[in-house]
């Protein structure tokens, strides 16, 4: 269920992005709606729901948790080869991230709806090692440090 004001700016920006992919049909903003609009592409119909989140650059598990209600409703749409259920998450500052919703998770998309190849995990950071120092010069003969040894 939607809380708060209708996200007018986000809907307008999402509509501009969607029109680049195909013909767009918007739905009335009302409680219980499943998606905000549908994009009719050449071989695909994309049902899109936009959702405001607190962070975009975070693990998918965080986005799935924040958008759990939207994911449940999108998964109610029948899935098939010509149907894409998409979640577009955004920040109020205008940044978007796009996902295809599957039965088991999310697949990240680019603005054109193409799947973004999975990026390899970054290598774990290793602690910095100090540069090696040259060995200390031998003490001169007869110095106090030589007598202690």
C-alpha cells in the first residue's frame, strides 16, 4: 500500500526513461495498484513499478528488504518469455536503478532494459604493509651498543 504523496517528479523522470524503450501506458495512482506503467517493446511487455529507497549503492538484499511490498505485488503478475516484471528504485535526487523481478530474486538492468553482466566481487582489502627499511648500519667498533651484545 502506498503511503504519502504521489512521487510526481520520479514518475515524470521514469516516464522519460520508459519512452526511450517503447510505447508507455500509465495507470492511475491508487491504493493497491500493481504497477505504475507498462512499456510495450518490440518483443517484450514490461510491467514497471517505481519505488523510493533510502540508498541505491547497496547490496541487493537491502533493496529487496526495502521494496518487499512492491516485489510481492510484481510477482503476482504472470511471468513468461515476453513479460518482464521490473522494479525501478530511485532516490529523491533523481538517481535510478533498474531490476527485473524473478521468482527467486532480482537481476540488474541498464536504462535500456538490457541485463547488466554480474560484476566480479572486489578483492578483499589487505592491510597496508610498511615499505621495507634497509638494515641499520653496524655500530662502530667500541660503541656502547657493541659492548652490550
